[in-house]
C-alpha cells in the first residue's frame, strides 16, 4: 500500500501478506502468515476453524488458536457504531482505530487495568485513503459480558460481580482513562478464585485525560449505569435500583449504608 505507517511498537513486527498490512506480536507472526495465506481475511479464516467459538457483539467475533503454536485469540472485524453505522459500515480512514487500540491496551495493562492484549491487527485496502480491519486480542479466561454473566450466575454471586465491576471502574479512573463506550457488553466477567474479575473491552474508545482531570470515574460510571438500565428495560436484565446504587458507591469508593 502507498499509505505510510503504522509502525510496529516494541515486541511487534510489521509485515505484508498479499495486499494486507499486518502488525503482530512476534509469537503470532508465523500463524498469521499461514492464516492469511489460506483465506481472504483473518476474520474469515477464524470463522472457518473447526471448534471456533462465536462471541456475539456488534458483529460475531471468533475465538480460536492461531496456527503453528500461536496464541489463543478472539478475532473481530472492526465496524462503526452509532447513527452513521449504516453509511460508514466497516470502512475507516487509513489506518483506522487499531493502532490506537494497541497503544491504549498496552498503556492500560502496564498500569494494571484488566484488558486483553492486542495480539495483532490486519489492515486491508478499501479504496483510496480507506481500510478495513481485523483485530486479534488475547483470549480471556472463560466468562461472558456483564449482562450474560449476570443472567447466568447464581444470585449469591452477584454481589461479588458488582465488586469486580466497581474495581474496574476505579482502575480506569486511577490512570485517568475515559472509556467513551463503557457499555455493559464491554465489561467482561470471568471467575477468579472464589470471586470474579472484570475486564474492559474495545479500548479503542479510550482516551486519557490530563492527570489533574478527575472526571474519568464519573464519566465511565454514567455510561455503564445508563447501559445497564437499557438492558433492564429492553431485555429484562434482573438488576435492581439498589444494586445499581451499590455499584455506584463502590466504584466511587463511598461507604454504603449497609457497610458493603
């Protein structure tokens, strides 16, 4: 391609496979080369792997393992959301949001914020100045997004799930990270020991506020609570106002009346 960049950060390699530009972690390069030689895109390849697990979101993502001893990954095809999604679809101005997602993920993980590592992304030409993109992130422990995990878990687990979600909101705030799309489906819950751990997904929508700007916690929490209320109204998610208030208090580090 004629477009400059993106460059590979430390620990990653930039390569070309046919007309695609790939930024990949060193241990993923052999498997990605094999996968992209087999099919048109990485997402198409992942969808055809026997036993691949489907994850439903804005579009289906596929959990599988890269060939030649590569890491376990979840591969998604990037798409726009919002009001203009029907017009913009999956085409982005080159090089799209994937380079920022990789940078944001590395910065968050270095600060101790739970979020999956970006193993690789692949950019495909989509007309002058535009691209389409697949992103492969490290496979997380067995779990589900917050609404699904909440619905599936026994009632006695829900207090611990609120605690884990609140801890994630606090962790983001400590590094002044405003996740502009911290909706309920972008919080992933997995069991950890006797409790739960919450991970932030789709961190291409994260922006880092100035160190003295203390708005991150309130902004992230407002987005998440709004999303949970929508899930309650539209899909019958069984989460009460009291539980939402408890999540808010814990996320903001405020003591509750019950002492929780």
